[in-house]
């Protein structure tokens, strides 16, 4: 992971970011603030796995767990 997501956030095009904290929600239209979240999203997207790659990772974790359970 290129970073750790400290809060949940949603992007709406490149004009709006909504950030959820433990006690409130922050909405920003400020281009600099929105840019920060666009950059974070791009980094998370680049690190993510999709389709066959994600399926292979998930199945590998599942199979490893089953092997551990069988040998216990």
C-alpha cells in the first residue's frame, strides 16, 4: 500500500470530496483539497487488484486457511 487510509472518503468527479470522520462529515469543493483526495484515490487504485488477479489472491488466502485448519 502506498499509504494508509486514515478516513473514508468519496470522490464526485474532480469537484467534490466528502470525508467521513468518527464524529462528522467534511465536504470540500476547494480544488487543492479535492486534489489531495484525487491523488490518494489514484494511489490506492494503482495498488488495487482487480478481476483475475484479485480472485487468485483471494483463493490463495482461502486455500492457505483451509490447509492450516486441516493440519490443526
